[in-house]
């Protein structure tokens, strides 16, 4: 047996995007075991939501949990509050929520691909993808009025309407983006340099993914067909707008990239369907009731299943709010995925997991 | 890589030399701002009915009303605390009293003391309102007392006093 070394990565490291600590035990550059440590950025948001803010204000607070999937958090909270109030929201609001969630998914998936290419050492692809991603940010800004914090879903519906010129711009920009996405798909599929770091590294099998309860594109790349959009129909009609399940086979970094790219195609399709068949109705259902009872909501965020639990007590302030972010479910799978890989491919693997620690630690 | 493909790449690289950059030279050029950008909140004093609903719904507490001893309200707004969620505009019962512009907020400067100064102002505003309410209550009580005394006096003078409360 050769000598073993322990290498710490994080909580501050050049290849990490957010504070996350890994301790790798390596032998001849091969990783034997890994220990992970999260929760460096705890902000006490759940406690603030249950003490300082009224239940209608909480949807703006939970939007600040994460900068990338802000709309997923606000929508999930709005849905759980609507369940507590027994409120049925207008049809147009449902479709607009789906539209913004899918646009958000496009920019989040592209950002993940950007980080994978950068951490694998492919700076030119990093800049190219960043350039192509800008359209989705501008569209979100045009729809929601802000670039990062959308504040689009409110309790009872949505805050803003989709105006006709903006809808035309969305369709036009998506049409222009499609050839660019084909180009990215070609590079991520066939580039030899990128495949050196991507193919076969960070591999996780279907059985392990199932045993460790992995969610999101991470699980789908391993061949596990789980997606909340496929399972629930009561809150947002996903299948009506053309949702398709995308799964990979290999479960490595390459498979995750391809799953994300293919999901962007599905998202584009969904957005086009929504804009073509947007129903006319009110935007908000007004109510003067207070939340009462308990409710649970699941929503597919860009990184996987987002879970919200809320308990009301007929007052303005909620009694309990629990947020379970997708990255929290994935940590066990993330630790497992490193085993047997070279230490040099760690940055690309971490980026391909697409971890969001601010969501996890809240 | 075959010969034609290499030539194509070379020509593309040459073309990139004369292409305009994708990035925006920010302080000198304006970045993309949509028409209905969520910008600064403006207030129209002549239309306001002083119901203070915008203050109650504001998630970060960026709006506060103070009150002087004559009962006149003053509107205070902090652009650095505001999250531009438009909740105040949505809840306002009088259309046009509070509205959103597409004007982005300017940076907060150290000289403005925007955090501590705002916290102090917020508390002072609440205190001023409490002081006005207490003063009003005192005046009302005094008036009631005076009225009672007055009515008792007149009843006595008329000599029709009954023992019923």
C-alpha cells in the first residue's frame, strides 16, 4: 500500500463558486474517500420568515435564498401559501409562472455548463457560452423588470403581465438562440479536449443514485427518470405545455452536460408553447383570509426537487416554514461520485454537480 | 482536422479581429434597460390619503411616514433599502399616489449614512406618530372631561339633576 494523503478543498478555493469544504483522501492521485462539509453560509432565513415578516412578504424573502433559482423559491412558497389559504389561482398566472421558471432554467443550466468548461480549463468555451447566455438574462429582465431578483410570483398569482412586444421579443430571441445552442451541443458532444476531463469522470451508477436519493439533472444523467414536472399536475400543468423527460445513461460529467443541453431544448419548446397558447384571465386572486393548517409543495427547480413545508396559525405570521433545497439531497451522491477519480478532475466534477450552497444553508 | 476545416477556422479568427466586442463599456455606455424596468418609487403628496398601507406591506421597510404635532404626515423613502418589488404600488387604494418609474437608483454614498441614518429616522418616525397619538388621546380626554363638567354644571344650574348614571 502506498502512502495516503489528505487534501482539503475549500471552504475558499479558486475552483469553488460557493463555500463548500471537501476533504479528499488520495492515494497516487486517485481519490479513495471524501468527506463533505456544508452550511458555511447560514443566514437564518427560515426563522426570519416565521418571526419578522408577514406571510405575504415572505415570498420576497425566500426569493433571496438563491440568486439562480429565485423564481423557483418564490413560486414554491406562493403555492404553499395558496394551499394554506385554499386559493385557486388564475390560469394565466399559472402559465406565466411556468414561462419564467423555464427561462430561469435555461440561464441556470447554461451557467452550470459555463462553470464546467471553465473548471475543465476551456476558457474560450467559457466566454462563448457566457456570451450566448446573456439573451436569457435580458429576456428575464424584460419580463420581470429585474435581472436577478424577479419577485414575479406573489401569493395569489403573478405580479406583472406579459406584454405583447415582450412576448414577440422572447420568441424572436429564442429563434436566434437555437443555432447557437446547436453549436454548443456540437462542442460539448465532440470536442476532444473537453472529453478528456469529462468522459468517465465523476461517474455514478443508477443504483447508487437511487439509493442515495439523488435528484435533478444529476440523477437523470445516471438514467434515473425522476422529475417533479412529470409527477405533479395539480399546481402547474407541465404536460399540457409539452414537457419531455430527458435521461442519460453514463452518469458522468459528459452525460450531465448533455442532459442539461437537451433540457434547454425542452425548455425552449415549453416557452414557445406557452406564448402561443397563453390564456386570457386575471393575474391575481385576492383574498383576505389568513393561512391555516399545514401544506407541502414540491417543484422542479433547475437543480432538482425543491420542497416547501409551511404551517399557519390563522395569523399574519407563519408558525413554521421549512425549505429543502435540491443540493441538500445531492450531497451524499456528490461525495460518492468522487471515488476512483483523479484529483486533477475534481474541479470539473464539482462544477458538474451544480451545487448551490446558499440554497442548502439558507 | 482536415485542410478545409482548418482554413475555415483561420478565416473566422481573422474575422474576429475586426468584429465589435460583445461586452458593453459600462460607465461610458448604458447597459440594457427594458422599458418597464423596476426602478425608483415616486410619491405624489397631493393624491395621498395617508392610509399608510404602503408602509405596512413593504417587505424591507423602505417607506415610513412621520407625523408632526399638528397631525401632518411626511413621507420618507430609502432607495438603498427598497427591493423594487412594486408591492406598495399594487396595494395603494388611490391610483397615482405612489408609482414606479423606470429610473435605476443611484449608488448609496458613505456620506448619506444610509443604513444607520435610516434606522434612526425609522424609529424617530414611529416615535413621532406615537407622540401625536398620545397627544390626541390626552386632548380628547381633556375635552371629554371638560364637556362632562360643563354638562354637569348646566344640569345643576337648571336644577333637574337625577340620580341615574
